């Protein structure tokens, strides 16, 4: 992948920001900061909400990589050939990035994320399909939430940005899990209750 797919204006609030995306930011930060990293490398800066929070509110060393120069990443480069050394950061993140690559490049991109990570790789990718959800609050008891992704396969059509999405025909969650598991141990795997389009995975990297 040698060219950015969108211009910087794509990330303007009116066209890019919605409630589920900000729920997703919460889980991005939670999964990252709960693991107490000393350093984080984010691949794909987007609108910078994640990176700006870490830089402005924590002591974690943060760097970013993106192929789009106009987004002013710390390092310009491709996820399929990250211009960083092995074990560059405790945690390497790629939130809503992998689906922008043709399927044939996905495995190489995951391998590059793992190569650059000392401890964990944290990923989110789109998961197509309806969700059945139930929220129950009884006085004096904690809030209870249950949700299930319902199978509703369809063929994915490239829309200028996403080459594939989990849940569409031929793009199963099981196959993606198997790809990640070939590089380490999956320690988290879920779809947030209020962000059903985003599927999170946390991979604990194998020691080299």
C-alpha cells in the first residue's frame, strides 16, 4: 500500500466522528493503558484522539507511523514495511487500519506489527452485521449488559477504503483469530457493547 486512501479532511468531526467511534477510543485507551506500557507505537494516526490523549495525559513514550504525510506522523511509512527496529515499543496498536489493505497483504502487516512489539499488539477492525443487545439496570445492583453478533453474511464490495470486513462472506472471525494466534496468545477478543462495528483483539506476542 503506497498511497493514502483519503485526504486529511476525511477526519473532520462532522464526517468522521460518531458516538460509537468515541466509545471505541475509550477501549483503545483502556486496553493500552491497563497494560502499563512504557512505550506505545500507533500505526495509523487517524484524527489523533488516541495519540493526543497519551501524549498529554500520561508519561508513556508515544510514536506514530502513517503513510499519509499530511497527517504529520512521527514516522512516514507503510504498515507492511514498518521503518522501525524489532521490539520498537512495548505495545504496537493499529486501530481500524488493516481493512484498508488488500487481503493478500494482511498477513504481512500483522507480522510487521508483531515484529515491532515487545509485549502486545492491540488491533481493532470492522465487524459487519447486526447485534442483539440487552441492557438491564436494577436498583442496588450493577448494570448488566449482554450482546451477540448475529450472522448475516453478505459479499463485501470495496468502497474505496475497506477491502474486507469481518462478518462478511469469506471473512470469518475464526480465520482472523487463527492468523493472530499464529503469532502469539490472544488475551482479549470482543465487540464493545456501544460500538458494535468495532472488534477488538489483544495479542500477547511470543518471546523471540
